[in-house]
């Protein structure tokens, strides 16, 4: 279930090319939601995401937190 969640999430921000990296690192959506902003940026950089993709992910996660998702 967690892998499906991260797959859908990454597709929603046009970062589906990075799904294998997230799966290999066992990083799911719930884990991303729990990371501090600094740790989140570090993790996304370590996974090789471009700055634009990082910003899309961070913005989407912030929206999800505000909406209580």
C-alpha cells in the first residue's frame, strides 16, 4: 500500500522517473510527511531529484499537511 501511495504521489508531481529510487531506499509517503523541511530537502537531493521536482514535492506535501491528508 505504501509503495502505491508514493507512486501516485510522485506521478502527481511529474516525478515518476524517481519511483525506483524511492522504492530502493524504502521511502514512502508517510515517511516523507514526517521529515523536517531540512531533512526532506537533503533526502530529495540524495535521491537525485532536480530542484524543480524538489519544490513540487515540498509544495504538495505542505498542501497535504494543511488539508489534513
